[in-house]
């Protein structure tokens, strides 16, 4: 039964940014793809483009992943379509920025639903199958923000801290099996992330400071290179790696206060 199934790489959040760059790169490497996001039109165009350019199979599921039971809907769809998810890229994620009490609580809870609950549920379903086959790959997209509490991005950074801790634990649990698990932590990347999280251009400038942006293609290249070298964790960008390693020299409380002071006049202006 299993033999007749087609192996696919499932990428969440594939309609733009880092997810789309993963789709393009993996299609060029002849992966058959199952792409997931809300924007049906974008997914449709991308699948057609990848099929034509790379002679692979590319299909999609258009779904809001904060829908109740979204993981079950996707899992049942892959069963119905006779697909084996051999590689799972948990990329879909959203953020926000602002003084926590000024933010929309429902949207903050949606961040937790997408970045944590959905990622956990989808991983559970497909890791279970990978363990039965004793093969598979999972790439979880974390963030540089996962390494310390981040004032004015409090929920987003905490959600990525979950992704980091969860992924590192799964790496260790799955050591005896032929399952590759990678935590890919991008720094600032030129995508629609800021617009998607309803952040203004000024919010983006404040958060970025002097830090330069990578392209989504650079992030994906570094992630896939790390995977080929059997690494289990990578922060993309040499300057980002340096920043994080310097951060280890100081307690989180100190780093949080430095960041809060830097961002306060923008996010908490005196009334
Ligand atoms: N850009 C950065 O600076 C940066 C830095 C560190 C980490 N990251 C992480 O990188 C990952 C990818 O983000 P990106 O930078 O590529 O941002 P992006 O360009 O905004 O892409 C986000 C993707 O997720 C999808 N998505 C968002 N909400 C969704 C929902 N409710 N249901 C289904 N799909 C949803 C979007 O598609 P639809 O709108 O079509 O649904 C889109 O394809 C995220 O996990 C993010 O946290 C980004």
C-alpha cells in the first residue's frame, strides 16, 4: 500500500517569502511538492510555474491554518491524495509588534495558534509516520528572536522560543532514527512578514536598527546546506550568528532591558 504512494515535501506558508523560496529551491532539486497557505490564487500560479519549469508534481491546499483542526484537514487530505510526506517544512508563521496591552489580544492568540499549536500538531502527525518508516526530514523555522525575550514583540518571540526548544528536544529524541530534524533561525529577511503582522514601515525600521536584511533565497540556501551537512540547528547570516553568540555573554534580563530602552520611544511614546 505504502509503495504506491507518492513522496512529497509539504511546505506551510508557501505562497510568499521564505516558504516560496523553499518551494522554488526544492522544486529545482526535483522534490514533488504540497504547498499550503491561505492565498489560493498565489499557490495556483506557483504550482503551475514549478510544474512547467521543473517537471515535478506540485499541488496545494488553500487553508487558514488557525482554523480548528487544520492539521487534521491537511493530514486527511494527504491520505486522500495518496501522498507520503517525506519532508515537512514548518514555515508558516506570523508576528506583531507593539506594547503588549495595545495589541489585539485575539491576534496575539492567533500567533500562538499558528506558530505553536498548529506547528506542534502537524509535526506530531507526520513525525509519527516518519518514525514508522524510519525515514524523513523536518525543517522548523524559528527565528533569531527565539534566543532572548523581545520587548514589544513579546508573544512572537516567546512563540519562537517554543519552536526552538521543541525542535531541539525532538532532535535529541529522534537521534536513534533516520530522521533529520533542523531548526532554521532566520534573522531579518526581506519578505512580507512585517506587512503580514500589520507592522508599519516605522515599526520595521525601529526593530531592524542597523541590522541588514537577508533575502529569503539566502536563508533557504543556508538552511539546506546545513541540512546536507547533518547539522541540527542553524542561524542564517554570519552577522546574525555573531550577534547571538555575543548575546550569550549577558543575562537575558540585561538584553531585554537594552532592547526595551532602544524601542521604547517608538512603541511606548510619552502621552
Ligand atoms: N521575515 C523575517 O524577518 C523573519 C525573521 C525570522 C523568522 N521568520 C519566520 O519565517 C517564517 C516565514 O515568514 P516570512 O518572512 O516568509 O513571512 P511572509 O512573507 O509573511 O510569509 C508567511 C507565509 O505564511 C502564510 N500564512 C500566514 N498566516 C497564515 C495562516 N493563518 N494560514 C495559512 N498560512 C498562513 C502566508 O500565506 P497566506 O497569506 O497566503 O496565508 C505566507 O505564505 C515565519 O515562521 C516567520 O516567523 C521571518
